[in-house]
C-alpha cells in the first residue's frame, strides 16, 4: 500500500486557469505528488487515452473544448481508469452540476476558492482508499 507521502503518487490535474494550475501544482508537489497537467478538456482526453491511470484526478468543470463533466464520462468509460478517484474542483457550485458530477462517477466536489489544507486532506483520504 502506497502512503500519501509516497513520491510516486501521480495526480492528473485538469485546470485551464494558469494561476490556479500553478497554485495547485505547487500544493500537490509540496505534498509529494507527481503532477501531470492538462490545460483543457481535449488534452485531458488525450492523456486518458495515452498514459497509465494515475492515483487520482483533480478535474475542473468549466474547461475549453470538452467540459469537465464530459472528461469525467471519458475517464469512467476507459478500462483501468474506472476506479481512479476523481475530485471535481470548480467555481461552478450549482446544485445541478454537483449532482450530475457525482452521478457520473466523481468521488468528491470542491468549490473554488478552496482551502489548500482541506484540499490536500481530501486527496490523502482518496489516495488511501485507492491503494
């Protein structure tokens, strides 16, 4: 079982907003995660089809080309990715979208702006489950 502090835990981070992506990458790397970054939905879909499943996916909802909800569906249909924990992280706090994300296979949903400590604590909880 890999611990959350293990240096080989990989996170696929899908975030189009550059400042948020930089902050998330900093927080994740400080918590010893290896970060693979997709800057839009299309790039995320390409990564899902070409890289080994990560330990966790951090997924924005509002993305260029494909929405996070569309990427979520792609991930859940892909062999090997079906059990990868997915945390939606978005400024979109509508009850409708939260419900849709959770119904389509997201494990958690966090609203931006987020508390960095709460985010890393939630991710550790999912990585512990996935191992």
